C-alpha cells in the first residue's frame, strides 16, 4: 500500500509541472521530418496530429513534414528507399 501511495504521489507531482517544461523540442526551425511507413503513413492519418502539436506549442519553430509512406511497403522496403527516396 505504501508503494502504491508513493507511486501515486510521484505521478501527481510529475503531472503538476507546466506543459511547456515537459514538452521536448525535437524539431528546430527549418528541420524536415520524413514519415516513413506503409499504407497508414501513406494515407496521412496521423501527420496532422504531430504537425499541429508542434505548431501550437512551438509556433516560432516551424518545420516541414514530408510523407514518404508507400502503401503495402515493409520495413525492409523503407530501408532500401533511404538513398533515393527519403
């Protein structure tokens, strides 16, 4: 029980920090992010979530998002496309 309460207290103390302190800046102004994957990547189902997350939290750090997804592709196919496509 003590371990549970300690874990709960730790979780609450971490979650009480402001969002700006917890959000890492993975991208910098001018960076290009290439999304590599299969049909889910190709259909752009989650790209907007990632782009809007950074745009709303770091408006002064815009970056370019490029879709390199190919429907039916595999991890091996993605690796083979690095030199000429990605």
